[in-house]
C-alpha cells in the first residue's frame, strides 16, 4: 500500500489543511469501497445513510 508515503507528501501537496483532510477522507472511502468490491463512482454518488447501511451489512461499522 502506498498510504504511508502518501501521508508524508500530503502537507506539501495541498494549499489548506481542509483540502488535505478532504483528500484523506475521499481516499479512505474509495479504498474501503475497493476492498469491498464496490463501484467507486456509485460509492461517491451514494448518500451517507446508504453507505452506512451497506457497511452495517458487512459488519465493518458498529451499530449506533
């Protein structure tokens, strides 16, 4: 995985901390989707509640 080397480069790659956080969040979402065999575009277009429900079905997200 390239995540450790990517983390070192992030602070120098973005103009704001918020941009860095947004990128990291999207990367985590897409990495999880890829690991679960989900379509990346469908994952990005989905509502948060729909993604939570799908994650609950996998057992990866604790019930709230």
